C-alpha cells in the first residue's frame, strides 16, 4: 500500500476516494463544454446561405487573338432559359449571379459555327468558374 492511499485515522487497508482538487477546475471544465455546445447549436441553427456562381472567360481565335462579336450562350438546365452575351473588342464575357444549385451548359456561336458545349455541374465547388473558348475563324 502507498502512503497516499491511506490517511491517518483510517483503518488499515481502506482507501480514500479521490476528490477533485478544486471545484473551480470543475466549473471551468463545465463552462468550456457548455460554451462549445452553445456555439454548435448557434451554427446549426443558421440557415445555409444561397450559393451564387459567376461564369466568365475569353473567346479567342486559333492564333490567341480576342474575338469581337462572338455570341456566348448559356442555358439553365432547370428552367431551360437561354441567356446570350456578345463579346466586345477584348473577347471577354461574363454571366453573374447564377444559381449555384443548378446545372448549366455554355457554348459559343461565331460566323455560323458552334463550339462544343461545356457543362457546369451544381456539384462543382468553384463559384467563380472560368471557361475560355478557342474558335476557328476560317
């Protein structure tokens, strides 16, 4: 038997129960646990913010020069609406405030030719999506 297992005035072979050294320590631990549970409850009660996606890019010719007047078309797969953007001198296009929980398809029309279609999935985590197109100009 160890000296710390028994105390003066206790019967031989009996042990004392360990008590916390300080009730302050127990209150501190309880406070930390309560604060963590309260913070978790607050986070869980906040509704998720809507996801908003931006799609942009540049339309260039096979020689990498920007194409003015290319028609970029974006189709919302849910509503089947079609939005069109006509590029300026820099060949840039942008579609803002797209629903991040919707699938989209995008393609380019130029001089009667259509590029291949690119799909944007609602499962794609990139909220700032860049898709560049290279178009044959001959």
